[in-house]
C-alpha cells in the first residue's frame, strides 16, 4: 500500500500519470519525495503548535533505551 501512495505522491507532485512515474522515476525520486513530505509534515505540525517545535512521539521503552545507550549500558 505504501508503494502505491508513493507513486501517487510523485505523480501529483510532478504532474505525471502513475504509468509515467513507473517508467521514469527511480529510488532517488522516492528519497526526495520522502524528504520533502517529512519537511512539510514537520512545518505543518510546528504551525499547528503555535510555532513551537513539535515533540516526537516516543514510547516509554524507546526513551528508556535512549537513556541506557547514553549512559553506555547495553
């Protein structure tokens, strides 16, 4: 499903048909699309948060793992 949405995203962004995307685009185009959408999402979240940087959605386990890694605990 994700690949279909990425093809659709590339087609919309560059004014191509899905067939044209399949025939002409490569992984570099997908990389650029991913970066651009991440950048847009970040700034949208920041705008919706009154200009304050959005807070990442980490789970307690992810935060615990980060703490352990920063202390050098495996």
